[in-house]
């Protein structure tokens, strides 16, 4: 975006659009999901970090067996814009104990 000293906007050009969501699940799983549109077509898209969050929500049933061997549900905080928790069932005591 270019502006002149006494004037308003001279030129505006969309180069790309990105939205990234960084997550961690438990002690072993973490990552980042990025939505990216390159070039002038980016002007046709309007999205926020809510898009990668939705991708992670859609992946929750697939990721759950890797995390605990059970189904998991992703739930946003009450404001809807903050961290997302993966609600997991509690680990049974015999599963939590260390092998002998």
C-alpha cells in the first residue's frame, strides 16, 4: 500500500493471504496448519485463523486414536477465538502406570 504525504491511498495490491493456527495436543503432538492463497486471486478470499482451526476440528476423529486410542472432540474457548482444547477421555489407572 502506498500513500502520498498529503493525499490518501495511491495504490493497493494484494500479493497473498495467509492464516495460521499453531496447536499442541498433550505432551507429544504439536504443529501448525496454514491456509495460503498466492497471487492476485488472494483478493477474492477472506478468511481468518478460524479456517485452519476448522481443519484441525475436522481432523480430530482421525487424530484421536494416535493421541489416546479413543475418540476426541475439539472445543474452542468460550470466546471462540482463543485456544482449542482436545477433550480426551480420562486415562484408566492401569493404562497410566509404567510397565515393569
